[in-house]
C-alpha cells in the first residue's frame, strides 16, 4: 500500500531538484513511488510502499539540498474528520499525549492552535511527554508520534 511516508524540507526554489534526486534514488527500490514538490515553498512529500527507515537510509546520503526529514507514522487528506481518524490510528488509545500542529497553506479552515485544541478535545488527550505532531501541507496531513515512550 502506498502512503505518504516522508516530508522533506529544502531551500525554496530547489524543490524540483530535490524531487528528482528522491525519485532517482528510490525508483530502483519502488517503481510506484511518487514525489510531490511544492514549488517555492521548500517542501517535498514522498509517497512510497517502502518502510520509512529504509527511505531515510536510501535518501540521507544522496540528497544535496534536503535539510530535514520528517517521517510520518500515518497520513490523511487535510480534512478534520480524516485527521482525527489518522490520529486515532497513530495513538492506538494513548491519552497522555500533547498535540503540536504545523499548517502550511490554507486548505484547512482552522489555525495551528485550533487544530491542536480540537484533536486534544475530541480524543480526550491529557498531555504528557509524548507529542503527536500534525504537519498539514496544503491538502495532505502527516502525523508523527514523537518523544519519550
């Protein structure tokens, strides 16, 4: 199953270059991989059936302009109901979690603080050392669980 696995940050204007490097690197391992570059925004998303660790291993030594890799535990369309369902899949019943949201673009009609608050309330989260990070990149939401476990 192909899902959004990674978000890469790069210099604004270098997204297409980075996207080509990504495809050149992972295509021999996953011919169905897809890369989406957000021009002049410094963001590249990677869609692949490969495990995220394998993707990072393949890409970390090859990319010349990528600054940061953000691994997604799950991804969904950037709609509130889909983000809530994705958060439930990632958290698997955990309640002692904080939520941090980063929103790029105006696809979702709520701000970062509002999204974090909605997720905390709807999933009855109590806060804690672990964080659910929600990266909304226009019409895609990627979720990552980070922190002590």
